[in-house]
């Protein structure tokens, strides 16, 4: 099993969610996060004063899937979240050793 974690622009969330649902993703976790990468934030003007925004708002989407579906999930996120502009985000893929559904005690792929 793999965990796919994607940091994306907030306005792309619905599009990514819909695309993942179409390829068979049955569940995901979404968190509002802030951060910066090479973009290093940006400058904004408020009431005539310019100030630096270091942490840019993003959305983190987490999906755990069987290994054979993980590659397809990555491709779907990559193509759906892409705008071609700075700050499009990142995708991280981690191996998952064990998954346990707390309610039933199911383990492995059955717990997904």
C-alpha cells in the first residue's frame, strides 16, 4: 500500500476530488495548510502598505491506496492540479506498512 500526499492550490481541490473519485478513490483526508517553497511567499498591498506574506495558503490531500492504483492516483493529481504557475504544489508518495480500521479491526487492503 502507498500513501499519496499532495499539497495543491485551494481552488483546485474540487477538481482534484472529482477526478480521484472517477478513478476509484473511496476516501481521502483534506487539510488546510500554509507553507512556502521556492516561491518564498509573495507581497501584498493592504491599505497602501506593502507587506510580505511568508506562508501561502494551500490544501493537503492525503490518500491511501493499494500499490497498483497509486501510480494512477499520482498521475490524476499531477494533471488535474497543474496550472503551470509557481506554487502548483508537490506530491509525496510513502510506503504504508499497515492499515487498521478501528471500528471493525480489519487490516490491510480490507481496512481501506
